[in-house]
C-alpha cells in the first residue's frame, strides 16, 4: 500500500492535525503563531521628550509623608499643625500622671485652656503653669504659648431634675 502524498512543499506550513487533548491543542496554536510577528526595523529610533526638571518621573515612587509635607507647606498650614501638637503631645509634655487628670480644651491666640478632673489637680496645674508654658514653647516654638487657663471640674446643675421647684434657690432652700 502506498500513502497519498501531500502537495505541500518544504517552505509551506501544514495545517494542524486535530488533537483531542488541551495541551496538544495549545502547542499547536503556539506553533502556529511562531514567526508571524512583524520584524523590527533597525535604525529607526523614537524621539524622547526631555523630562521637566521640577517634576519627578511618574515611575519614581515617592512616600506619602513627602507628598503630605509638600501639600502642608504649599497651603501654609505649618503654624496650624504646630498648634495642634498641644492636643496630641500633651501627655508627652506634661507627663503621664498629669495628663491622666487633665485635658486640653482649646488653644487660641497663645492661650491654652485645660480642664482637670478635680479642684486639687486644678490647683497643682495653676502652680505648674509657668513650667508647662516653658515646656510648650520649647516643643512648639518660642512664643507660641503665652499662658495657661486652668479650669476645675464642672459642678452639677440644680436647675433641672425630677425634684426641682420653680422659683426655688436650689439645695440651699431646705426650709421652704
């Protein structure tokens, strides 16, 4: 028996024979695509635009801290962020024991308002106020804090409640 001859020459490609497994099919598809890419023409170069000197390349990563620092400087927020350090660094400046019994309420025009949880701590902070002002100025910049206003705890209000009498003087009015 003689086999039929193909009319395909040595330069021509044969059509792929059908295969049943997926790996064979993938190999056939890959072999069909080999050599079909367009040749690269040598000597043709693309013109590269010069990079702007003030702007970093897009591929160069930069840290988020650097970008936020640049935004803060551009917007002029340096002084306001330094003023916020009174709130965030209070425990580090005055110490953990004092910070446990006091909190910063506000900071406006060089005056720091502090509320304490007892009158004894309010007295202690009033005595320590010059030292605390010096520490705050050392941390935040000279002249940023002028004085400290110390407030004690709020007394309970007798104006409202289930046993309130209109027109009465409060707890002092016991013999009504």
